[in-house]
């Protein structure tokens, strides 16, 4: 059993506990500091083309990854220090408690019939224009945000923390933050923001599907129908314009028995998205079920990530020698026979 893997696993556990207990820091949040750094760098590097966007993305994500790599190397022989750093990083990048708190505040406002308060709260969950939204549309926006951010704010950071330790935690949060800053469709970021958006898509390919599958598996915990959730997920997940958000939202729609999707109005633009699910539009009561399911998915992802963090170093040590031996065999991956594609014979 690898000491580094155990230290990473202990750090993920401790960081998850800190997020569940304390939530996001109220002042001096490191992610906010990163946002200021990225904003200042954008002013220097911005040009309306993808090459400038790629340089911006590589620099802004590369800096926290480099910091995490140096810190991991410095604590290679100090497992307690490494666990403490991973715990601090995990607490910094997770957002499960904040997500559920904001959703619950929205639920309470809707239950009171206080639409002005609910509309003011929506900006804490997503970027839609709330000025004309009624209760079902505010509830829909909240359920969709809970579904997507269960992956973005909980499952994905835990997954990348298990795979790559502190550099994985910091790199994922940096890429996800950049996507929120410059990855959306607008005249300014149509090309400059594309590299950040694509990087975020790639990093979320596995976590979003994990989130969808865990949502389906745990649907009975909130009186959901697992078979219906599975059916809706298979049918509707690829209809969403995002390759990842649809995985989470379709599973949530099926688990809760509601219909998500429709017309979303942002500030200055609108989108009409396909419907996900077959039921009625969400109500305030569905928000409570969504947050409970989100919490269960987060706990399941924590268990899986801790197991992965412990097991992965041993798997790598077992696989690498096998790959090296295969590469040394004539005709293996490292040796092409004369006349085969790629050998230079063409």
C-alpha cells in the first residue's frame, strides 16, 4: 500500500469533512483570489482568437498545477504534511455545502411564495435572468443547477484529487473556474474562451457520467424510480448542448420524475433546450429531494475516490513494468515491423 496514496485518501476525507462542516470560507477564498489573478492575466493576453485563449488557459491552469506539483514533491516523504495539504486543497475546491445551502434558501423562499427573494437568490446558483421567472421556472433552474454542480463542485474535484492528488484538485478547480469566466458564449469570448471550455469538457467527461450513474443508483433514497431514471438517462442525456451537463440533469429528471429543460433567458440572450424527463415541471418540494440526492451522490463519490486514491499507486506500479516489457518485445507497441503503417515505408 502506497504511503502517498494513503495520505491523499486521508486528505480527501478530511477536506470533505471540512466542507460539510464549514462550507466555503467567508473571506479570502482562494478561488476568488485565483479569479482575480485570471482576470488580470486576461487583460494582458486577450485577443479575439483561440491561440491567445489557449495561451491564457495554459498559463492560468498551469500555475496552480505547478504549485500543487511542487508541494506534492516537497511532502513526498512526509505523509502527514501531504495529507494536510490535500485536506486544505479539498476544502478549498469543494462546494457541496454551499450548493445545498443556496438551493435550500431558494426552496424556502418559494415555499413562502416570496418570488422577489427567490429571484434575488438565483444569481447564487446560475447566470439566468430571473426577472420574469415564475415558481416552476425558478425551481427548474435550481434543480438543474444542483444536478450539474453535484458533478462540478463535488464529484469531479474528488475524482481528480484521487487520480492526481493536490495538482489534480487545484488544476481541476482552475479549469472549471476559467470555464465559468470565459467559456460561455458571447461576442468577447466566442473564440478566446473556446480552449477553456474544451478543457473543462474533457476534465468532466468521466465525473459527469459517474454523477449520472450514481444519481440513478441512489434514486430510491429520495423515493425515486431507478428504472425510470435509467430509461430517461439513456434516452435524453445526449440531447443537452453540453456533453456533460446532460448526463447529470437527465439522471436527476428521471430520478425525481420531473421535466427539465426548456427556454433559458440569460442577460442579453436566450436558449431553447430540449426537454429532459417526462414528468411535470419542478416545484419547491423537488428541490429538497434534489439536494438530498446530491448529498448521497457526494458521499458515494467520496468513498469511491478514497478507494481509488489508495489503490491507484499500486495499480500503476503493477502496470508500468508490463508496458515496458511489451514495448521491448519485437513487434510490440514500441517496435513496428517493416512495411507497416507509420514505419516510414510510405
